């Protein structure tokens, strides 16, 4: 895939790349520069809806009090 740099320094990302990265108009991207001269392009932000399902639900629901007790025990205060 390739794109052309405009006289204003702008690039239009090819549609297959936008689709693969799930990018839409107005989304921000981040450029990572490698020591070897390579440039990586990554989405810099994503809508919260896209995060749904990334973390599995807890095996067992716990109360805030139970969480406080568990944290205190791990910190050696319980």
C-alpha cells in the first residue's frame, strides 16, 4: 500500500488501512519512530464502545467492602 504526500504535508490513508485499524473521520493516530527508520502508525484513541469485551468478567462478583479487605490484606494491613 502506498499514499501520496500533498504539498501541505498531508496523507490520505488508503481505505484498507483505515478499515484494518478501525479508523474513522476525526480519529487521532500516533506515529512511532523506530531506530531503523521505520514508522509505525497506531490509533491514538478509541471510542469506549470498542473496549467492550476486552476484559473478561470477574469469576465472582464482590462488594466494595470485600475489595477493601482484599487490598488491605495484600498491603499487609489486614
